[in-house]
């Protein structure tokens, strides 16, 4: 069997067909298309079922036929599982081929109407003040523990993380996430920079002190010891 496989690979190469199909480290399209590319490139086990642990309006899956189980802490989005992804109460272990995570990346922005809209659109509802060191990275360790539990061996965790400025300081949650994922027993395989057309803006911001971020990161982690396929 090994021999047949090897000869097939050799034959393909001998025919001049390249088997080298890399994925770019920079993505300028939408998240749904990138997710499909990542499934194709990184998955070594069947991706489905997929758990979207921060479903919100489910924008990632518009037009998709994937078998997605939706989870959100906020019942107003009507996910299949209303629950905290740091607990994943009732979710069976070793069930999913992929877990997708797109946590809030800014804290609540205030009380007036325009800011409320911002909070809803960006899922900015979790506390992010002095008690949390002005960062949302405290959400990650408990989530990572659960993601590892509900993923099958060699399953993938795909996390969309955006850095932020809070309380006049740059915060680097993508670094926190990668370190915490390794601590939780994942292998961090890759980091893809996703570019969007316009920067995020808020009516609250009057003076620019930092580069206006027009990118976020997708972090690819495997529930296993290595990344090479
Ligand atoms: C940035 S939004 C996700 C957007 C989503 N990917 C989409 O494309 O529509 C973040 C979501 O995470 C949810 N969330 C925040 N903390 C959570 C937690 N601990 N457990 C489950 N969901 C949580 C929020 O309610 C919010 O809907």
C-alpha cells in the first residue's frame, strides 16, 4: 500500500504536475472563503461537524452548506447552544473536527445609542476595564481548555483575533492567544493576516494616536503534537 502511494506521488511529479499548493499568509477576501481555504489546506481529519463557539449573526456561514453547530452566550442570536464557551456545558468531548472562535475584541464602548450599536456589531459586551488589565485575553484560557476537550484528536482550532488599543495602551491579544494556546496543549501552526478595506471606526474616537488597524489575525492551532500534514 505504501509502495503504491509512493509510486502515485512520483508519477504525478514525473508528469510535471506540481503538488505544491501553498496558502498565502495574507488574505484580502471574506472570512467565509478563507475558512474554506483553511479547511482544505490544514485539515487532516474531516472538518465536520464544526463548532462556531462565538456565532453572533453567523456571518461566516452565509451561503455555506457546512454542518455547523452554533454557540453564543447571548440568546438573542438564537444559536443552537446558548452557553458560555468557557464552560461548554453539555457539549460532548472529542466531537468536532473544527472549532471556530471569533471573540469580542473590544470592551463595551459606552451607553449612548451609536455606541450601543457599535457594541452589538462588534460583540463588545464583555468586561474589559482595570480589573481585566484593559484586555480581553482573560477570556482565552478557559475557552482553550474547552476547545481542546470538544475537538477530536488532530482537529483544528481556528481563531480570529484582533489587536486593540485600550486605555491608551496597545494590547496584543494575538500574542496572548498563541502563548495560551500552546500552554493549553495545542500546536500553533500558522498565523494568517486578514486585511479589510476600511478600518474600524467609532464616533468616540476624536484624535489618532496609533496606526488605525486594518487587519486582524487568523490563528491556526492543531489539537495534536505537530503541524506538518
Ligand atoms: C465578534 S462577535 C462574533 C461574530 C461572528 N463571527 C459573525 O461573523 O457573525 C463575538 C460573539 O461572541 C459572543 N460571546 C462573547 N463571549 C462569549 C462566551 N463566553 N461564550 C459564548 N459566546 C460569547 C458574543 O455574544 C458575540 O455574539
